[in-house]
C-alpha cells in the first residue's frame, strides 16, 4: 500500500537535491517523497538524464578545466587542507606554557 505523497518539495529543496547537498533526514524525506510521487520521480529522472548528457559533452570537460585553471585552485572536493606554521606551533607553545606554569608553582 503506497502512501499519498506529501506536498511537493520546494524549489530550494530541488536545488539542494540536484547539487548534491541533501543529506541526513532531509535527504531521506526527499527520497521518500520521490518514491511515492510519480511526477517528482520523473522530474528527478529527467534532471539526471540532462546532467549525464551535459557531463558527457566534451565541451563540459574543457570548460571545467579552463575555469579551474583561471581560478588557480582545485575544486572543493579535491582540495587538501593547507597546514600553516601556526597550526603546528600553537599546540607546542600551549604545551610549553602548561609545563612552565606547572613548574613555577
């Protein structure tokens, strides 16, 4: 027995879903709605087909590479943390302060 679908997701919910930002309970609710709503399920399938066509176009890869080169950095999912000197020195300095403070009493 299928449930009657709740109200359709908002434009913001769709944007978050299509950009991969829907996770946790919100993602669960969104996917559950898609399972019970043929109209929204078809909309999601159409968006997925369109995304795959876009990503399969060789011009997409060329444009993405050119944008990354102009931006001078890696995409968010390929970034690595930048360790700066203070990230390494600050804990050592804090530990030294504790040692000196405990030796002074």
